[in-house]
């Protein structure tokens, strides 16, 4: 396992990280703990979760699994994407951040969280308000480092400027989607990461399962697949929709390239994310031990320049094929805001 620095913090994290979004929801507690144990044995030292995954069960399960290994595990959690059904019990206000971190610490059975991340940007909360609160939590030892998730480049720049202006903690990482068919990260975020010494943690390297090789344009998704289970709910995964034809044609070209190279499409997709010099860790989100083992078996695949050039020819750098893959919808894109 290769280990890389988390920004300029001096902390080292594994090139592959374990995502806990399935723990306590799509993966049972027993299966989740097996996944965590095997990932740690493989050399992964970074586990990423959120207070909303499994309605808190993900944090609880992770806490149970690493209780006797806490010093050797970098725990990353997130806040700010909670359901908005209760006033002042969600988002990024000073009061809620303090409540959220205390709840996460209890579930994780730990005194500190190594990396605490703002899950989504917020238009109606000033970054200095968020950063001052997080800065206080760092001083108190409840969190060690802070990061962002699903942020746009200008938002990161604004946040960094706020940190500099008030001489408080800086965000040291950004978590963002990145795959062979969603290369938007390269358009702006990669250079911003270079400018501010940010670590980039990339998730959804298989684009929600589209890059597993299971699907073909115009053909019904296989029974038991994620696309079949979400048919009618997740249009981006449906190979039968005419609007997705171009995307699945691109995926077929990528599959042909993988066949020529002699590797699976999934292995090529994972290796692709590791080829970018500014990517610190690629997040794996297995829901079964078999999926984790598949990730592990393909983790040694490296793509040479010729293969990377061929991928560029199929889907150019910086391009996101399907804008529906946007991981969050900013407030300013709402109908009300656009009609004022």
C-alpha cells in the first residue's frame, strides 16, 4: 500500500480509502465489520463516513470495529447533509456543528475525529462562522483536521481566504466525484488543490456502477444489479433510456479498450483515478466482502501513457458526460432563485 500526505498536515493516508456509506444500510453489521477488518489488514488506514450514513449506524459500526485499533486508523466523518425536517438540527450553524460532532464522537466511541468534513456547501452560512467553530473544536482536541466535500472551486477559494483573513484553521482536503466519464474535477479543482496544498479524495470511481461492465445501451439492466433495483428512480443508471444512449456508447468504447489491454473495465476505472497526480486517495464503497476483494485484486493495476491517451480520446479531460451526476444542487439553481 502506498501512503500519501494529507495536505501539509504531516499525517499519512492510504492511496485507497474505505467508504462507509453502505454500513448499517445496504451491508449488515457483521458484513460491515468483516469488510473493515479485511481493509485494514490490506493496509488501508483511512475510513470515511458521515453522520447520515445508515442514519448514524455507519459511524456506530465503524466505532465498534476499530475500538481496539484506534491509533492506527484515520477516521474521517462528515456533517451538514442531515434531513431538514427539524429546525436548527441540521446544516452548518455553530450550535448544530457542536451537537453533530458530539453525537458522532459518541457513535464512533472515540475522543477525536481525525478529519471532519463539511458534507455540502451552504449559501446561508458564512464560511468564517463555520471555520471559527471548527477552529475551536480543533483547539479542544475533538477534531484534528478539517475538510470539505462536494464543493466548487470558487467556494474552496473563498473558504481559504476566510481562513487566512481570520488566522484560523484551513480546510486540508476536498472530497469529490471522479471517474472516466465524470472528469469535471480536472477542469478546476485539481489546480485549486495544487494551489492550496489540498488533498483530493475521489469517490464514485465506477460512476455508481456504470463502469462495472454490466450494462449495454438499449438493453435492460441485469436482475439484481443496482440499475435494475433503482429503475424509475435513478435515470442516470438506466441503459434503456434514449437520453442515456450516448453515455452508454462511451462506456462501450471504454469496455473495448479494457478488453484490448486485457483488464476488466472496473479495474481500469479504479486505476484511472490513481493516475492523476493530485489524487490523494480513491474511496472504495463496497457493500459485500466480495466487492472489497475485487477492489483489492485490481488495486495493483497501473495504466501506461498509451492507455491514458486512449481514454482521453474517448472522453476528454475535464468533461462530465452526464450533468445529472452533479452530486448536489446549489440553492441558486432553484426555480425561485432563477425567476426573481
